[in-house]
C-alpha cells in the first residue's frame, strides 16, 4: 500500500522574490544611512597647520660666523664647558646641521678664576705621556691652574665634544680661544658677551 503524506500550508514552498523586489527593499534600507551621513555636521575647531615636507640642511658658507665672549670668573668647570661646547657646535641655532659647521667662535677669559667643587683641585689629575719609557707625567688640577690655567678649560670642552664625530670635533674645537686673564687680542671681531644659564658668582 502506497504511503500518502498530507501537505499543509506550512510545507508549501514560498514563492521566490523577484529581482525588482530585492532592489526596492535594498534601496529602502539604504535611505536612512544616507540621511544620517548627510545630517552629520563637520567638526568645528582650528585647522591643523600643514606638515613640513622638507628638512633644510645648511651648506658650507651659508651660515654666518659670530663671535661670543664668555667670562669664566666664578663659573663651575663642568657647566661652563658643556655650554661652551654647545656654542661651538651651533646647537643653540634652529638650523643646526651635524655634518657642517653652524657654530660660533668662542672666547673664554679669566680662565685662572675658574671654580671646582669639592676636593677636585687636589684629587683631579691630568696625565700625558712623552712617548719615552717611563714618560708618564701626572699633574693635579691645582698645579695645572698655576702653570697653564687655559688648558683646564680646553681639556674640559674637548671632552664635551661628541666622540662619534671626531672630524667635526677637531673643526669645532679650533674655534675656541681661552685666555688666563681678562684681555684678549680679538677686539676687531667684536665678540658679543654671553651670560651662561648656570652662573655661580658669589658662591664660596
């Protein structure tokens, strides 16, 4: 006996939607999104400045040379040397270029009135070798001050130079002029006096 199965209205296949009906429903669903996008107001506030597209590098001869005058009276050796090195390299200028000379020539006077903290006058030593057997020479900072006070500042500034650019460090260091007293032979260059940021005048 053949099996007969009754089919109800729930088992009947629903007719497929036509392509035109699908397009109409999709357009109806996209309308609220378009209206939201149109109703969105632009952000208010100041506009951002345009980004800099090029980096300017100073070429040789484009940067003017200035002369600075620094008075070492009552100044601490390390702080004086670090700021003099910045003036020589030109790091205080916005157009500083590491591979070119953008710095100033610096004159340091009154090197014999430099100041050291603690017991460095007796504990700090300077060494050099004569290239002969047993030729290691050692002098204290106090002895160096009595014989060659300008070398104390020169050595401190040289050690503030970057070690990775020795070819430029020699060029920068050649513009340093240190004198023990208050007189110097560079009046024709009209050096501009510089007040250092870290001054220790009046301290014991």
